[in-house]
């Protein structure tokens, strides 16, 4: 089965599955929180494999646990209706645990700077960024807002891929981190995100997405930009470690991290944009 066919299968089956999970909103989206926790374990394992090629890290079980505590605290706050300041408290506790481990457990410190920085980044990237999805689950009209986010990310990625395949053969190579990316693909990313945002607002959710079309388009623009950066920075991680994919658990896409790198980078941007638009 070709990679193109695999990607099409994931597109046409994956989107309905994800949106379906979002629509199960009992206990502030318990099924979505479970999915977040599962993906956290997958992407932390993959990130550890990527960074450990070039960097010394804290023990893998320790980082897996510390990273897992962050989305777990987000799920706990959402389900129990506690303030998300508890998640920030867990985040700082995790940071200090990494420091304390290095102070009291290690016997030599030649690589401590790299170890602390790399380990903390994995926890931040794979754990903390995912809590911004958890924050969306307690918002009024959460089904609409979360669905819109995933639709923008999926369409950003899929239209970028489609236009890149159709029109990008002569305008690739502008980004060293990902030479196969093309100008046509980047244009497609913005068309996909902005287009689906405006379509869903005006055809389905105009009474909920009360901001104007220009504001919604700007929000989609920033979300798409963050998604593109998320995709490219993961390419930097993999190239630095000499890896092609982060794993092989997702049909046609590679690893779990390959599949949600855009989501990780875009979730905080989307959360901030919703606050700015008072949605």
C-alpha cells in the first residue's frame, strides 16, 4: 500500500474518529483526556528516543512519569472542576524534581547542563503543551471549540500535503530542515486552516463563533503558523538525531509525534486566541 493511500485512509477515517471522541463530552470530555494520556506516553517515548541519540538524559522511566503527570493533572483539573493553576504547580514541581535528581543522585556533572535542558524540554514539549488541550474541555461550547481546533490542524496539514504534491515539485527546498516542503504546500496550509474555519463558522456555528470573519481568519492564520512551526521543529529534532520518523505506530505518518507535532505547537496559540476573542 502506497504512502499516499495510507495518508488518505488516515484522513478519511481519522478525522471522524477524533471528532467523534470530542463529541463524547461527559465528565468534561473524559474520552479525550484518556486519548491525551495515551498519546503522551507514546510521544514521550519517541521524543526520548530522538534526543537520546545526541544527548544524555535523565532515566527514561523517570521522564515518562514526570511527563505523564502534566496531562494527568490537566485531566484531573478538568474532570474535578479544579483551577488549572494546579497544573502549573505540577509543572514547577516536575522542574524541581529534575534539578534535585541531578544534585543528589549524580556523581559526575560533565554533562549536567545538557541533561537538564534536554530532559526538561521533553517534559515541557510532550507534557505541558498537551495541557492546553485539557484547558479547552472546560470552556463553554467546548465541543465546537475543540472540534474547530482539530479541523483547522487536520485541514492545514492535509491541504498543505495535497497542494505540495500537485504544485510543489518546482518550489521545494526553501527550508533546510524539511527540503520536501514547498511554497505551494505552505500556501495550502493557510488555505486549509482559514478555509475550514470560515466554513464552519458561517455554515454551522455562527451563533457560537461570534467573532467576525476577519478575526476568525486571523486566528486560523496564527494557528496554521504555529502548526507549521511545530511540524518543522520536529523535523529539526529528527535531522539532528539522524532519524527519518519518530516511530511507526500511525499508518502513513510514522510515529505518534509525527502525527501531533502541529497540535502540540498550535494548542497554546489557539487557547490564547480564544481568550483574545472572548470565545
